[in-house]
C-alpha cells in the first residue's frame, strides 16, 4: 500500500509539472509586486524610467547561479551611473526542491536565507522573493537559474537568455551576451544576439512538490544496518586513504544527551550532500548488546544509506556506515585523531585523510556546512 501511495504521489507530480513559456522579443515587461531582502516591497514602477532594465532570475542553491553571482555584481558595477536598472528575483519554491539539490551551498531557497546570501555576497541590486506564488516567473516565462531579461527604456524585451558563457567557472568569460545587449540598447542599436539558452538549474516549481514528496518517502524507507567494529577498521575508515571524497564521522551514544540532540542535524547534512562523494559514518559507544536500540534510533532519524553511497561501500567490501565500537576505547582514541573520550565528537575527513573539521560537543550546523561546501567546490573546480 505504501508503495502504491508513493507511486501515486510521484505520478501526480509528473502529470502536474508546469512548463513555462518565455515572453517574446518586443513584449512589455510584466508587472510585479514582491518583497525584497532589504525589507521593502518593489513593483515594476520602481524600475521604470531608466535607459534599460535588467531582470535576473537567480537563486541561492544552484551551482550555475552561485558562480554567476560575482559576475552579476560586476555587471551591475559596470553600468553604474549609466541609467541601467537591475533587479534579481528568486522564484524557486522550497516545496519543489529535493534536499540533495542543496548540496552545493549552505543556504536553502527560502526568503530568510536570501537575506543571508545577499549580505554575505554583497549584492548591489534588490533581491526579490517570488517563491510564494511564482507568478512573476510564470509571467516572464523564466526557465532556469540564472535567466536574464534585458528591456529597453520602453520596457520592451530586447534580449533573454544566459548572462554569459561562464557556466560554473569562477573567473573571466569569453562571451557576455547580456552585457553586449545592454551596451547596444544604450547607443540605440538592436542587440546582435537577442536570445540564448539560459543554461542552469531548472526552476523549482511548486507543481514538483509531489515528486519531492515521493523522493522523501523513499529516503525515509531506506533500511538501516548496524555492525560491530574494532578500532583497526574504524581507523582505516577515518584515514580515508585513496579516496577523493569526504567522510563525516560522529562518535556518539544513545545515552548521551548532546549526541541525541545534535544527531538530526547530522542526518540532514548527510542527506543534503548525499549527491556529492560524501559519507556519514557513525560510531556508537553503546554496548554491543544495544544494537537493536541503536538501529531503531538511526531509523527514526532517517540515517539510512543513500543509494549514491552504496558503491563507495562496495569498493571496500562493507555493508554499512553505522557501527558499534567493540573493544578498548584507548585503542579507538589512538585510531581517531583528536578524540579525547568525550561525546559527541565529530570530524570531517577529506581526501587522503586530511582533517577538514573537528569538534567536541554539539556542532554548529552552518559552520560545518561551510567547511563541506568549501571542499565540494575545491573538488569540482575546473
């Protein structure tokens, strides 16, 4: 019955998936009234009266959007004082976003995190939220993030598509069609290029909520296995030799209050970065006889093994990432760097055993995620 329900939810999500239709060249800019990260509400009128208007649909989480943020800021600076008005809009709905899609960032796509990223990155243009109704994105026909629309002084569309050919690079680009279109408009000419493909992450429409719910049901249904382990095996896992990915290791116990309190955050972090080469390894100091209660705790906290993690285990001939330590804790202390015997203890191990993060006590999730994201981008840099 549960399987049929899940299939129905996924099918409903597929059938109701929204397909945007982008406004055509020469069309007037659609009106809007949206809240911004600066506490104000903006309408199209606030961006009228200039020599050109640039509307950039972007977001907090998409890797293509993330790498374009600095170039977006530079584009605004380039036309400072030249009568060009800019506005950025996030139309993604958190309801249409699968948690592992956030695996490139510390932020989610909600309005509160928009405030954080605008401050952290130093956005020099208003950043508006359309995720509640998504009416503005649908009126423009925004396809992806980022998607740029350039209008002339009469608010008629003269260019739409990508900002440039930078994709996920951080640095110079060879083509900058959005900038070229603005320059042409400022001198009264028709842009040479009027349309390109806005290569980036698809818009997270609310209509995808059914599909997200289906994925959530599958995640919750993942089985949890727990095995006993000696210090030598656990030390080998922490050493992470010959691996290019990360391992998040947590020493804990079901009888440890702080361990129980922080564990849901660790499980969420694992899910968020599970599409990366990222493992979550737990080492329980409960007695071996408590394997049943440990398994139930892990299951309640949705700490099952991601399908994307499974191949990493198979490479080493393992069946699980969850262990109960069976041995002398002095031996465990020698095998795991920095552990002084207190719980909880968390370390993030990078390629070839490099310790990227270690903390005794309850973690700060944002601090840990910043370290993870830094390594994600280091590992995926071109």
